[in-house]
C-alpha cells in the first residue's frame, strides 16, 4: 500500500515493514504500516471492539473515535510516530502504535530513544497471538528508528496485555503508579527474547501444517462430473482411505438438481455448504484458481492444497501468477500447499486423509515424508509400500510457494506419530532457518535429506528462491553439522529411513556379521570397512544352517557386549535332500524376529539374496508403527490450542529407542586427539528435564521389536547402518553443546574493529565494497587477537636488504603478484635467506626467472617456525550465511577439494571437529612419525575468525593463507580481507513468512 500525498513527504512509505505472519492457531495475517487511506478501516475495526477492551486501551469509557482521533491514528511520519495494523481479508483485527517521548513523557524527536506504546486487538481475535506478533514487529521498527526502550501504562486488571509484555523475553522494569502498572521494556534482543520468538514461530508454523493434515472437513473444488480427471481422482482417494471427516464435491458446472456425487454432498460453490470447510483441494485450471481461492477465503476455509499447474514452472508470467496466488490466500489467513502439488496424506487412525493423486494410501507408520517433486513423491510412496514400510504423513509441495520443508520440520518436531523425517528438496528458500530447525529436530529424531539440483547452479522451474553459490560439498558439510543425514539418492533415503524408523540407534561402530554364506559375509565385511565401521570377522553358519541356527546366532550376537549392531546375511538354505529351499522366507523371518524380541536393544539389518518373501515376512512380523521407546519432542500446547509460552531450550541429553543412557562426549579442547582415535562412545543419554519420553509406552511391558529392514545388497544395508552410526554419534555430542570460550572476550576489541570498518567503508561508497590493504587487514585482524606477520615491500635489491635488516635474518623473499601469490611451485618464494649476499642473489634469480619487480611486487618477511601449512577462510554466502572453512594449503585443498566447513558462529566443538574432519587431518597429528602440531592454537584461531565475521557482517571475506602450524604455536603469514555492506539476512528480525 502506497502513501497518499498527505503523508509526510520526507519519510517514504516503509514497505519493508510489511510481513505475512503465522498466528498461534496456525492461521496467517498481514502486518503493515497504517496509512491515511485506512480511516474507514480503523473506524470499522474500533466499532467491533468491546467496551471492556476500549476501556483497557484508553483507561475510560470511549465508545467511538472522534475525527481528531482517526486523523491522529492514521497520520504518521514513520520515525517518531508509527502505527502498524494486523489485517485479514483487508480488514484490521489489531493495531499497535508508538510515539517517541522525552524524559518528561512529552512528544519528542531523535536523539530521544524512548517511546510510548499501546495495543488494541479485536475481542474475536484475542488469544491468537496477535499482540505478541505486533510487539515483535513494532520493536524491530523502533530499533531501526533509534528507539531503545518502550514505556507502557496498563491497568492492573488487563492481565492479557501484562502477560504479552511479560512473556516477550525483553529486559523489563515495572512499577505501580497512579492506579496503573508502568512497564519499561529494553528493546535490545536477549537470548530469552530470541528463544521466545523462535518458540512461538515453531508452535505457530507446526500448528499451521497440523491444520492442513488433520482437517475436520474437506472440499474438492473442481470435481469432475464424470469418472477420471484430477478432482474426481482425489475425491475417490479420499473415500477409499476412509477419511473420518466430512467430504464435499464442489464444481460450479454441476447441475442444480445434483445432490450427491460418489456418495458425498455435491455443491456448485462453498457458499451452498451449511458448515465451515477446513481444507479445500483445488483442481481447476490456473485461470479459475483466483475465483476458487476467493470463495474459500470468504467462507472461512483454513488451508488450501492447489493441484493446478501453470504457475512458476512456466516462466516469468507464471511466477507472477504464483506470487499473486500466495498474496490472495494469505490475505484471507490461509496457507497453501502447492501449486502444482501432488497432494497430502495423513495415516493417523483418527484422520485417514488421502487428499492426493496417490491411488493407494500407505500403511500407517512412523515415517514423515516431504517432497518438492510429485514424480519423486510417487516413487518414494511406491518404494516404501513395496518394502512394507508405513508413513505417518506425506506432503508433496510442488512449487513450494508457501508451505516448505522448514514448515514440515516444525511439524515433525512436535508430531508424536513421526519418528523419522524424510525430505526430498530441490531448493532451500531459507537455508539458515533450515539449518537451525534441522539441528533442533535432529536432536530428538533423525532427519534424512536428499538434495536435488545439486550441481546445476540454478533453481528448478517453479522455485523462486535465492541461489547459493557455495559448492555442494559445502552444503553437505553444513547439513552434517546440523545433524542432518544427507544421502545422494532416494533409494538411499528409503534404506536409511527404514533402519532408523524400525531399529534403535547403535551405541558405536562395532558390527557383528553372521549368515549362511561366507562370500556374502565377506562382501558385507568389506563394505563395513569402506564405510568406516569396525566389523568383527563374519560368523559363517554354513549353507546347512536352519532358521533355528540363525535365531541362536543372532541372540548370541545381541547379547555380546563387544558389538553395537548386527547384520544378518542369508541365501537360500540347503534342506535335508540337499536341494536349496528358497521358500517364502516366513520361517526365517519368524526366527529373526523372535531373536530380536529377546535380545538387547541393538539395530539389526538383513541382507538377503533370492529368499522369496523374506522382506515381506519381516515387514508383516513387525511394523514401523509398533509402540516402542523413542525420543520425542514435548507435544506443544499450540497443537491443542494452548496458551503461548516461553520457548524451551533444546534438550541437553537424549534418549535412544532402546532407552539406554550415557553421558555425552567431553568438550573438544581437552588436548589434541587424532581423528578416528578410540574414545568412549556410550549410548545415548536420557531425556533432559522437561522432555518426557513417549507417554504412550507402558513402562511395565517390554515393547514389541521394531521392523527389521531387509536389503537386497550388502552395500545398501551397510551404508544405511553407517549413517545411523554417524547420526548416533552426533546425537551424543549434541547432548552437551559446544561453547565459545570466555577467554576470547578479554582479548577482543569489538568496538575498535567496528570503528575501523565504518571508517574504511566510508571511503568506499561502492556497494560492492573494497579489499583491504595488507596493513589495513593486519590492523583489523589484530583487534581480534589474530597476529599477521608483517611484510615489507622490496621494489629493488636495496629495499630488500634494508627490510631484512629491519626484520632480522633469516627471511623469506616472495612475490605478491596475484598470478603468483601462494604459488611456491612456480618459484616465486625463497625461504631461509640467512644473510645479505644470499638475499641479493635470490632477488636476482627471482627477477630473472619471473619478470620485473614492478610486475612481481616482491616483499620480505621474517621466517616463521617450521610446521604444517594450512589455510583458514571465512566468507558470506547470500543464501547460506557466514561459513568458516579449513584445509591444508596447496594441493590438498585446491586440487583435491579436501576442505571442511562449519557455519558461523562456531563453537569450541565445531573448531575441533573442523580440523579433524578433513581427509589429510593425520598430517596434523604426527603422521608417519612427524611431530604433532599445536591444534589447540589452530582451534583458537578458528574461533577468533568466526567471532570476527559474526560480530561484523560487513566482513564478507577473509582468507588467512598460509597459516603455518608448528609444534608450539602458529604463524599467519598472509591475510586478505574484503569489506562490503552486509547482505540482508532472512533469519533474523521478527517472525515473517517468506515471499518467493
């Protein structure tokens, strides 16, 4: 909405304050600045507010607004006087206003940094979190305008408003003056206010998905009059699944006399339906979708599944149609799955919803599945069904214009029916938020991701999101840091999902292998070694082994404390007549299931070759839906329409599916430990306080065993098990999160660095920023305790000799020309130059070989202690955020890509893992008899650089190369820094839905 000419001309309408938000009950609303055009809306809004709410707002009976009031509340300068409104369907449901005041409480302008704030919410919308959302947004606006504190006067009886202020998480002071409560809020975000904000966001977004997946009624708009077609297919699938709610068929082309279709009520429009419809499935041509959306919005529909195609996948014109579709739906408070979606499924017994094009609803299970591709969704549903696995929920989001993988993670975190979340993603709309949500979800249940479009550098058709320029290997490393199980194919995703949903997490990498084929056992053994597991020698039961022999051997392995998991290999066994008995696998499945039921809680997987029906029999003998101990997030009251409350922190300990307990591994900086060295890896911890275990499990009755997954190849089973091992290790470590050492605070001058950055950017108004000179970079890094060894220019031999005399021999002579930088292999570096004559000789050789001094830009630098050359970098990616990278200098990182990455801010655990996760890490820890280097100093350097780029987003690129790490200490020999205005961040600030 644009301002009128009456609006203050020197303060443009701040359209960046507009935002779509999800309210506590899962509905959406729009927050925007109030303009002079809103007079009628304001009056209408006020007329719908109760006398009691008006009294609480104005401290006196105030039945109507005067013309002067309306003018004052709709005319703002967007600096000292600001008003925001929450709208649904274009009408106000809540407002907030601040007025800047001075120390005496009178109207003021900057530099006064306090403002008086007041709210008013329609009674019909109170309890939906409207005021809480308004407080977040008006606080962000105030901070932008230089206001640091809010003052509010609240009547003591206005408990709801007092609770909004109290629960916001801001530092506050309160007093009782002249019959009212006087509140002062410091608007600087705190850990508590951010936790509250993210907690509200999580509960609201989870609730919005829950409303889509568990509607009380569904209308299929565009149901065909004859069999076939998309709409009629969805209606048929709804009925076939046994949907427990009310179903309606809607098509404006229905004959007036048509009362039912396929046994359900038939209507020409939603207006003919006597009761509210919760979910609408839209299956009409794209040009008719706006009419259908308007009909849904005007009749109170809560959510939409848009199957219609013809949007962003068709190009720029379709992308604009898609954006308008989202704007229209959100204006009515509705969320959208789609467009171009395949549909949604919820197998809960109380719902049984199949609002999709899948002809057969999957069995009920413990796996939640989200996919951005209908074709991949079909393949995954088919693959899971073929292997006897069940689902808890399924969303195929199509173009993902609104509901995304982030929303699905919010829902999965809370859903007590989901043990494992599987996601096929082709794009990440908000990678920072995805990483944050994935880390929190992975702390209580596995998250398995396949990322499509990994190497194209562009988004798939229909996905209008920022394109990340970082390599796919970096994306994978960042997902691993967040606890995400990243696999390459949908087959691997199904393999991992089956194991994680049906089996407990392994306590370590030790694997027992048993079976009736020595060759198959050896293949499994080799596959374990290739995946970094620690297999025991295979136990060969011989081809004469009976199912009872399998049961006895498996029971013995499960009882053995020297193994953490068991892989059973099986080929058709030989009967008494000497012939192979392929059978249907029923007898073997029963034997294995009984062995697992009586053994300890270790994961078991089966590799079989040509044993007919074994996988099906294992699936029938047990189920992913079986009740069993598991880690689950506490069910939020938001899903039960409960009150808004402060966010809880992630659990500090966890519980695996077997209920085994163990402390987490110690913090990283306890001394240099080589990668892969043997450390205690106990089983997963017990739930933290406030994180109850599954309330449905009977503690007195041992649970039924989970489904034993079967695989047709050893490599597939081992790869799934290896992912489970790595995830379990991450869970143990995440139970005790890393920290940023306090000693950094004493050696960091944040204010000094900020002043330097501000001064440097002031000299370069170019929005692309500017690189710092060597001395400028040294100065900036020095504010964070990063000492870069100085270099002195040597434009001629005499200058080189003078520089060496100043620095002290021995010295290094090296070129700094861009094409020769860090290229010792090209002869541009001379090391250990011990005296003047040698320096003059080296200078002559350098210029004779490579060119004139003006081209080479030679410098002299004091020699550093010998050690391992490494490279440390930090950079800002527009989509992923700040990234910290580490590798060995030269060929390992540049040629082989052996570089590790972590998101900023990095903790001590992240720094320790970063240097140990590269393949060449043994070089740092005494490889082949060399002296181990000072990895503690290296970790500290990583933490300091992480802190620099986190504190100052204007530092968009830093490269420290080389960093020579010696047995004692390290030396930074080169540094390059680039400053630029920081890119906009989508993961900070008040809650808002993305606009793609």
